[in-house]
């Protein structure tokens, strides 16, 4: 096996395990794949985000099919989230187009936003039950119209986060839905979140493609591994309690965010060498 084939194989293995986590918990796509591409493979942050977004659109389409067959998607919620997230995604991509997406400034901006998003995601995973318990009473007093409006606003916020970092549609989105729709079964919360991530990631991914921040060979290698992973995870989601998985995932995200915080990213020379290697 050549060096290039070995790297492609590692991309596929990474895609499988991330896809498995996404299917099981609705969390872990951008929160894990983007840092993996940056920290382990030395890919530029903008390219990592753009490639991961198209990867997420493809894998979550597969996951949505499984959840759809299991009837664990609330399409009303998906429409509400998308009506907020898609417009803000388009607006955010437009603003990013005003920057030089490959510049050092863009790299620092995306890294900073990604670090913050990872910490927020980890804390959300750890304290989800406390957050929901603390805010449950005020939320129950909301009218159905207010819940609908807050769902759209939540989608809008997630659209911005995902467009810049590819993180946010998982743990943050799931927690918001658990809070706003407490009577909805967990399987439907996860299924609805995954279904919403499809148009969101597709819109953001196409935007990054337009900006030139998508690596197609890496994308294809990730897909080869991730489709089986998310299909298996989505099938098993109804049978496996996710508390231990969420705690383990939160610990991983904190470690990854700490690495980004303390500047353990590859150097510019490493980035150039890595890009040249897989091209």
C-alpha cells in the first residue's frame, strides 16, 4: 500500500467512527471531523470546515433515510429549523467571501470560533440535563407560537455557527430541541436534528465549494467510511443508551479544544506539506 493509499485509508477509518457517533447520538460530525482533519492530517481550517460540511450533508442524508424509515423525524421541527438556518448560512458564506478564505486571518478566525464552539458543545453534552431542568419551567409557559419562533431563531444561530466552524448542529441543536419539545421522544429529537442538518450542511458546503475551500479527494475518502458508520449508528440508536457516549465524546471535545487553544495546530510549513502530500 502506497503512502497516498495509506492516508486515504486513514481518512475512511476516521469517517467510519465519526459517522457511527453521529448515528448514535446526533452529535460528533463537525465537532470531531473538522478537528481531526486539522490536527491529525494538517489540513487548513477553512478547507477542513468546507470538506466536512459536504461530508456531513452526505452522511446525514443516509442517517435521515434510516430515521425516516423508523419514523423518528418530526418534519414540522425540521422546517422550522431550516427556515432559520438556511438564510443565515447564505448570509454568513457571503460575509466569508469578503475575506481571503486561505489567509492567516481567516485561519485564526475559524480556529478561534471552532475552539469556542467545541467548548460550548462539550459543556452542553455534560450539563444537558441540568440545563434542561433549569429552563424547563419557563419553557413550559411558552405558547406554541413562541416555541415555533424560538425554534426558527435557534436554527438561525446554528446556521451561523455551522457555516464558520461546521460545529453546532449536533449537541447544541439537540439540547435546544429537548428543551423546546420536552414531550418528544429522544429518538425523534435525534432524527429531526439529523434531518435538519442535511439542508444546512448542504447549503454551507456548497458555499464553501464556491469559496474554493473543499478538498474532493479527502471528501470521497471520508464518505467511503462514514456511510456504513452512520447507517449502523442510526440503526442502533434506539437500542443503546447514549449517556456514557455523550460523556466520552464531551471529554474528547475538551481535549481537542484545549489543543487548539494552546496553539498545537500544525505550522504553516506542515500545512503546505500536508496539502501537497494528499494532492
